[in-house]
């Protein structure tokens, strides 16, 4: 009887182990993310540069994830660049290699300017930021 009970226990254990195994191992690779930033000025003079301090915040970390950015400027005229790099071209894709980075926008217009920055990864996740700058004509008003 004792031998039968031990065989029964082993059989139950083996059945539990066999049922617990699964061929479909789900490894999560795609994590949502967002880009936060410190406040930016709302008004710029022509030639004035606004510093936009940004932080990439991921909900998870997958080693092979690569991040990119591109921008569009539907209103106004200006130059967007990162740190000491060359100016970005609208609608071109650029690698985002750091989680903490700075964008610099230089106004070249005396009208309202809108800059839309699109961040995306190689796994299909996206995050958008939009910045709006008005022309700062404070000196012109004071001179009048």
C-alpha cells in the first residue's frame, strides 16, 4: 500500500509539471514610453533660442529598443537641433541615443510658430510633443 501511495504521488507531481510547461513563452519586448520636458518660453524674438530639456521615460526596458525623432513645423519658421549637432531637417528621422537630452529651437520668424516633434521606437510605439511660440515684440511696443 505504501508503494502504491508513493507511485500515486509521483504520478500527480509529474502530471502537474507536464501541465505547467507551455510552448508559448511570452517575452514582452514592446513598452510604451513618453517624453517629458521642463517648461519652455511662450514668446521668442527673431534669432532667440529656446532650450527644451527633455527626458525619455519608459514603462519597461527591452535592450534592443531604439528610439528616433522627427519634426514638422506647420506654422512659422525656425531651426531645431539637439545639443551641439547640426540643425535637423523637417520630416527626416534622427536617432535618439540618450534618455536625457536637450532640444534647441531658434526662431526665424516674426509670427506664431508651431513645432511638432514625433518620437518613436523600432517596435511601433510613438509619442508626440507640440511646442508653440509667439513673436515677442516687447521692445517694439516700448519704443513706440
